[in-house]
């Protein structure tokens, strides 16, 4: 096999892994009501299967680079696919919600390594001149996941059963396993630096405690439990600060936060993604439970948002060059937040054209928002801090997705019980998560307008793959 064909095969392997991960993140949402019926639970009680997956990915992503150095890229990537496929089989075999949540944790274990190690394999195998174009090729597969996922999930649920939204990973994974052994260059194990297990444990404890506190039902007898979890999360986060100061090579250096736009971007990302991540979870539930749509119909309704998002990516660079990151993010955040609030207007009497228009505005705005937020957060970091900053940024992204699902689902339950109307519960929840997104506009006002290249640089290709 020639060097060129070997590189092509490598790109297809990594792209397939990224597609499998991105597909699994979106394909589940349209199947939630059918899964809930099969497992004999409320549809809104299904949010732990999304949270468990994203939270596992958030906790384990920082360890992926160390694992690749310690055990070899090909060996770890092969294991990641194998664990992901086995987790998918366990998901399809689950008979209770608890079993499904545990299977999703196993799936997240494999999924947490697919993109970072695949990206690392490409970095080690292609020249610096080819890296940006190679990464752009891989990112296309990540864009296809949200486009194909909801519709494919709806069709599989309606035509066969919900189990197939997980079983579809088996043939893709089987081809991937063969291709990894056949084409992935055998980057061997190296003398990896010691991994900061204690630091990773502190931050993981913080994320788990905070997520569980947010996910705790709002009831008087559980208020003390939720408050205790919040305190545990805060103590874990604060304990990391003196720990990181004493350790020579901590998981994340505190110096990262000396770059002002990194701190602002991290907080803005968290707030904005909480609201935006609640939408893919809440909309299929609204459409199926309140509007009477079939799973396939609700999946098709998500297609305009995904297509608009893919089309809008070409507008980001010229808009940022003309207005700068600060102005662009301020205005675009308002558009995204307002479109989320507008979902509260959707009811059985709403014309389909209006629903599609709101979905397209949200999809285009969110797509540009994510790429611009990613770029402005990471672009000011030094070359030495870029890898560590990107890992922390990825953790926050995954944490925000889980929080968005927990907060969105919790608000629907709270308002539905308070007002005795599920329809009103959905409407008020969209308003609340839209307001959370709008709050990030205030955060982005604090961006440093003099950041190097803020009006001339193109958003990083590497960042755009993170959606």
C-alpha cells in the first residue's frame, strides 16, 4: 500500500469512529418515548441515559492522550471501538432503566477515546501542511451525525424497534476493527509522563456531584441531599486549586486561566451549551408526547435544523472578520437564545412552516455559535498549553450537554407538577433554558477585543470538530 493510500485509509477510519460517536449522541433522542414505554418508565425519566453517556465521556477524555502514549495509538483505538460496540450490544439487551444507564456508561467509556485518539493518530501520521485539511475531512463525519441521527433513529424505532439504534453500531464497528488492524500505523507505546489520577479524580468527583445535584427531583425531603452534593462539588473544585499549585505536572495547569479569553469562553460555553443542549432532548419529546408526531415525523422535523447548521458554517469566517468575535458572539447568542424561547410558541395549531423556520434559525445560529465559541476560547493559548486547554474545554462541553438534559427534563417535571399541564411545562422549560443561553451574552461582553487576530483569523478547524 502506498503512503498516500495509507493516509486516506487512516482518515476514513478516524472519520468512521467520529461518525459513530456523533451518530450515537443524536440518534437516541427521537427514540426516548418508545424506549420509555418498553422499559415501563416515564419518557422524562429517560434523561439519565443521556447524562450517563456524556458525563462518562467528560471524565475520561483527558486520559485518552496518556493512554495512547502508554499503550500505543492503534491498540487503544482498537480497544475504544471494541468497548463502544460491546456497550452498544449491552444497551440493546437492557431490560430495565438501570441496566441501560450502566450500558451507556460502558458505551461512553469507549466513545471518550474515539475522537481524541483518532485525531492524535492523524496528527502523528500526516505532515503539518496536510493536518488542517485532514481534520476538515474528519469534521464532515461529525456534521453528518446530527443530520442523519434523528431521522434514522425515528425510522428504526418505527420500522423495527428501538434496540436497533444501538445495534446499528455493530456492523460499523466490525468494519472499523478490521480497518484499524489493517491500515492504522502501529505507533508504539512510549515513556508517557505520569498521569495525574488524583487531579482527574477531584474534577470527576466535582462533575458527578454537580450533575447528580442538578438531576435530583425538586422535593422537600431531597433538598438536603441536593445541597450536600452541591457542597461536595464545590469542595472538590476548590481542593483542586492548591493541589494543582503544588504538583509539577497537574492535569490542568492553573496558568490556563491567565489567558482572559479562555476563562470567559469556558464560562460562556457552559451557559450557552446548557440551553442549546436541552433542545435536542426536549423537542422530540414535545413533538411525540404533545403534538402527536410519530418517531419518524419528529426525526424528520429535526432535519431542517441540522441542514441549516451545516450550511451556516461557511458564514462564520467572514462575519467574524468583519465584526470581531465580541460583537458576533453577542448578537448571535441573542439569536440562539431567542429561537429557543420561540419553541415555547409551538402547539398543535402551529403551522409546520413556522416550526421549520424556528428550527432553521436555531440550527444555523447554534452551529455558528459553537464554532465561534470554540475558536475564541482556544486561540489565545500558547502551543504548550493548547493540548491541556483543549482537553479541559472538551470536558466542559460534555458536562454542559449533560446539564442541559438534566435541567431541561427537571424543569418540565417541575412545571408540569406545579401547574398540572405537561404542555405548559414544556413551554416554560423552553423559556427558562432560552434565558440561560441569553445569560451567556453578558459573559461574552467581557471578551478581550484586542485578542490577536480576533478580526482576521479563521476559526480553528480543530475546534469546529467539537460542534
